[in-house]
């Protein structure tokens, strides 16, 4: 028997108030001491009082009557919710006896935030970590990974070249002492988001509008976050689950592949853990709109106030979002308009991280656009957020249309050694229910072993 590193169960991440009181109290006390291992117990969407961290966007910004509710990932330890799947994958590996402290090196294939999460978790739990990522992502990401003591193994390209990181991981996996936390393939990512994010989203709309969720939008990188939709659909069967993609890289929508500027999403594939059965729509969002939209939120306070937003609300939004968060918000607004949702309806979406890892992206925007004065921001605010654009929405509700996604998944994963039989089993809802059911098993085991 080896010593399993000490951390929370899935259920404790959803309900941190069920963590033994002394541990919870100590964990809250060390919140600002980033590298204290007790921070494992702060992996949650909830704040000190047990409320889900969220913002309901001002209607003067969204131009839609529906409530757009954004869950805030920046308050997770390490600055994004991707730390959750990183922890879940590592702890399941420990419970299964597959990953041994002091023996194995952890590999984290990523475009950034998952890599940051892996580096952070490995620091807290005492593992050597190697993060494999493209060499052209935002500078802030590499700085954080180094700060947490992980090594970097860089592959050429940007966001859309993530397949190269998978190929590199596949090579490194041949060393029996390496253990990949393969976010695109392994189901702890699904379990974390279905259980922890999905149920937190359901709690987040209590008392708001009709208290239900009409639509959930999430731009997949690994499609882990999208799994929250499976839980949302169980609670609210009418909910529409929408995967967002960059207009410049519409792989799920049309099989297209291109470079784009939305870090963390649009990875040119249908990931193995993507539950195609519950994806109702795929909608496309322009990458430059996301970068400009972020600029408006960060630097356009005066402009937003002119649009009628109270100064206090404008100030509240500052620093809460990254580029993909704006993509998710634009997708939420687009779908609210497309579905003709009203003031009783709630659309939930996610801000994976906050602004802290994007100043360099804003500097790049300023270099590319000679003018970013208020008159430009005013036009951007109107054109990007208030444009009522319902174009480029692809309906995947019928099984006939879903075939395209199943075929994409086969094209992406048969080459990595997954069998047709395994991929076919994912066409059955039971596959996903069985995988979700394992939450109980792992929770029990984590409690026994720690
Ligand atoms: C900034 C950012 N946004 C969105 C995502 C996508 O989340 P998921 O991998 O759960 O689909 C990621 C994933 O790394 C990310 O880093």
C-alpha cells in the first residue's frame, strides 16, 4: 500500500461545507498561500459561504431579455477551473494504483490552463510534472507553469495544433514511468464537470427567473465543461446544450480547421470524452470579436456606462473574464436571441479563467489596431454584444445530423488506438450514465484511503 495524497471527494468539491470542519476552516485560511497543499480543499465553484461564484450580466450589455449567468472560474486555486479535472484525473489514478507518488512523472498535454492546473496539482501533491503544449500561447501561461515548478515540453504552433501535443504525449507515454493526465480522453474530466460544474450551475439559477436552465453554452477544448450539460439536461430536460467554436476553426460544425485567437478552445477535433448525444447545437463565434469584446470590458468603462450600465456593475465585471469567457458569453447571447428566450429564462455559461493571463493578448490587439480610443470601443460594444446575430448555428438534435460528429470522433481517435467497438459504445446513453455512476465509487475510495 502506498500513501495516497490527501484531497477532496467529488461530492466535497460540490458541497465544500461537507468537508470536515477543521480541514475546511484551515483550507479557507491558507487560500492566499497558493502552494499550501490544503488548497486542494478549495477546488470548488463555491465561496466561503457556500454560494456559487457567478455574475448575472447587465441587460444593457447583452441586449437580450433572458438572464445570462456566468459561472466564474478565476477563483479556483491556480486561477482557472481546469485545476478540477487535473486533480480528478490524478486522484483517480492514485486510487486505481496506476499513479504512484515518488515513482511516476505526470504528463499534462494542454494549451495552457489544464497544464497550469496539472503543474499546480503536482506541486501540491508532490509529483514531477511535464506540461506538453504549443509554443505560441500567451506568455502568462508559460510563466505560471514554470512558477509551479513543472517542466515545459513545447510543440510547434498555436491553439489549433494541439494534436501535435497529443502525438508527443503518445510518444512519451511509451516510457513506463510516465503517466499522462489525458484530458481529451479520460473520463474523470467528464465526471468532474458533470457532477461539480453541472450541479453548481443548477444551484446558480435558484431564485433567478423561473429557476430553470433553458440553455447552456460552452466552447469545448477538451469538452469537459460541456459535460455539465448532461447534468443540466437531467434536471431540466428542455435545456439546450450548445458547443461553441471559433468561426475560423469550425471542426464540429463543418469539419473545418484553421488558426484562431481563442486560447483554450477550438482544438480541431471531436474529443473522446465529448458526449455527442446531448449536444443540441454548434454555434460559431468570431475570434476577433472575443478579443475586442474583452478589451471593451477591460478598458471601456465609460462606454459601457453610456450604454446605461450602472458604474458599479461595470466595475464588477472588470478582470472576471478571459478571451474564451467572452466567446461563451457571446454564444449565450446568440442562443438567447435564436431561441427567443424571455425574462423568465436563464442561459448559463462559464468563464474558465480571468483576465490575469491575457494582458499580452490585449497588447497584441493594440499593436494590430492603431486606434482603440473610446469611439472605437463604443462601436465594438454595439457591434459585438448588441448585434442580434443568429447566424452560423448548426442544429445537431437529430441522430442523422449527429452522425457527422460521430464520424469526426472516429477520424480523430481510431489513429490513437481506440477500437471501433469502444467508440460505438459511446453512442449509447448507458455508457455515459455508467461513467457518471463511478463518482460514488471514487468518492468512497478517496475517503477510505486518505
Ligand atoms: C481558457 C479556456 N477556455 C475554455 C477551455 C475549454 O474547457 P474544456 O476543456 O473543459 O472544454 C479551456 C480548456 O483548457 C481553457 O483553457
